[in-house]
């Protein structure tokens, strides 16, 4: 696969189109259910991420953070 930096790296994954072909070739009555989940799941995750980003943008939190700084919140395990 081609990474964000333009280089090609070996991966252990499939593009969505190939995954759908693999699911279609699988002899199981659950194959189509999985294919529908695969297609709609990505859209739902993108939608949730977008909603969270808009919530952060609309909140006053961004105004309290100075650009170029960071703060580490450490929560020890109980």
C-alpha cells in the first residue's frame, strides 16, 4: 500500500474492494451481513469522528490551548 508519505510499505491488510470480493467468495450465510456491516461501519465511524471534531471546534477548549504546547494527563491505574 502507498502510505501518506508516498512510500510503499508491506501490509497485512486488504483494501475495502478486495475485502468485499473475499466476503462474496466465502460460502457462509453470514457473508452478506458482514459485507453490509463493512460498508456501513466505515461511514458510521467517519460520521462519529466528524461529529466529535465539530464538537471540539465549537467548544471553548481550543481557545484555552496555546499553540505549540501540550499537557500530559496521567491517570494511574486503580
